[in-house]
């Protein structure tokens, strides 16, 4: 049990990669706060965590709103007794070519992906600083490192998350807080399942390992960064991409 008794908040944890992270951490002994804009799905995931014998609370939260985030973190502390690990997973896409991108498409992605990570980190470090310990793992992306056609907003937001990660890591290392990022490549999700087979095959051909990653691949990297095994690692970006970007 790598996270025995740890109190973990995961944003965007009701489904997909966030849910995989939550269930793996529960199996490793953590108590979970499942935060999501979709409360119904968050409650469902929390019940799955409880079925594994761990404490879980579902919290509706909008990471783009700082007041909502402060209330969310306060509820985590109230229900779990504190916060040891924060996983900033909540994110959205609004893909289109740069010339066609509307202001609202740009703003929505930046507000959720980048500002949301900032809001949650700022709120969590207040509590972690008092206990002089904590782990924060931000979910970045391969496109934040290499860019991608049709994803100017998403790539910019994830590049920003990487910059935020490195700066926050420098600011809070002396307080015993490790802050790192995981940058997934192309992961098999409902979104990639919707890609036409030919396009998916062309995408897979760009990956040296010859396959898409799984949400469990990402969850395993997050677990490592949340555990004591990574106690001397901070300000780093772990790429989980099958060698697509090196």
C-alpha cells in the first residue's frame, strides 16, 4: 500500500483518466475526494472507491472559479481531515485551426486547463504548507511539449501547466511539497475511440511502441509521483507517450 492513509483530491475524477487514477490510488490505500463538474458521475465513482474499502467524498467543483475551488478544498479538509496529494486532472478541448478559433474557445480551454490548475494549486498549498508536506501532480500533455495542429489553445494551456509546475516546485520545495507533471501522449479514451480507424492507424504509426497508451499507464506514473518513492523528485515532467516525443 504505497498511499496508506493519504488524503487525495483529484479534479475531473468522475471518468476517464481521472477515474483510473482514483481507483488505483484507492487500491493503494488512499482516501479520495472525487471532484468533477458532473456531480452525478462523481458520486458514482466515489461509490466505486468505497467498494474498495476506502473513504470517499464526491464534490461538485468548477476549477476555473477560484471561490468554487476554495470551497472544494475546504470540503476536502473537512471530510478527510486534510490534504496530502492533489492531482490536477480536470481539462477540456475545443479543437480547431488557429484562424477559425473563436475567443470563447481559447478562453474556455485556458480557464479550465491552466487557470484551473493555478487555482487548485494555490488553494492546496495553503494547507500543505502548514503541515510542511504534500504532493501535487499536474496532468500536462505531449502537445504542451511538441504542439499539434488544431490545438493552439490546448497546447498553450498545457505548456503553461508545465511552466507553472516548475515555478511552483521552486517556490514550495523548502516547505516539503513536491510538484511535478505527467505529460500523456495519445491515450485510448472515448475521444480516441471516435477517431476513424484509418486516422487512428496513421496516428499509431507515429508512436515507436506501435500502440496507444491506456489510462492505467498514466495512473501508474501519477501513483509514482504521489508516493514516497519520488520523495527527491520535484519540478519534473514525466512523459507517458510510447516514445512519440523524446
